[in-house]
């Protein structure tokens, strides 16, 4: 059975809910591994057949913990995961585009194959209180995350990527 690795970071719960929903959607189609970025490492990337990266937008960029995951793993897997499929999800307060571009650049360096445009869920959190508050992702948005997870896992299982 193909393995789908979902790596995420979440400080206020939004990205975690998105990653969990994607894992829920994927579990029937693939061996799904859901890992917080601080616990994921090169061995996880090497063991997986495809990836979903899920991060919050912090100050118009990917979160520091997610960036640290990429920094730790980049060179140990460089040249060893080329061609594998990936998708990404961003939990954004405003637009999430820069965070998505950062992950896409890293994936390009790894020579991964983007199989879905970035899924950006915008919470519209713009005040310090709203930004720091625990997030509740609407069910409709979580269903979109489940659908992405299911599509990634089905694509891996069918060998279409």
C-alpha cells in the first residue's frame, strides 16, 4: 500500500484541523502518516510515496517550525525523493500566497511534482486577539481538506502520479 506523509505545524489549531481532515480523507486509500513538523524527519520523507505539507501563514510566510522542518530535511533527502507528488495546504490570516510560494520553491528544489494547486483556507484573522485565538475551521473547508487527502491517496494507490 502506498504511503502518504502529511507534515504540519499549527500554533492555534487551524492547520492541525486541516491536516487531520486530509488524513481522515486519505486513510482508506493509503497508509497515511500524520506528523507534526517538529517530529518529522528525513526518514519520514524517504519512507513516503507522496506528501501533503500543511502550515500556517505567519507574518506573510510559512511558520518558523515548518521552515525548520524543511531546513533539517532538505539536504539529507536531496536527490532521493525526486518526482514524488506533493500538495500543500495553508491556513492563512490574509492571503497565504507567499507562504505557498515558499513551500513550492522548496519542493522545486527537491524536484517534487505538484499535483494540486495550493489549498489556502483564510481565517481573516487581522487583530492580535484574532490572530492568537484558537481557530475553528468551518466544516465546508474541512471537507475540502478531506477531499484533497482522498485525492492524493487515491492517486498514489492508482499510480497516476
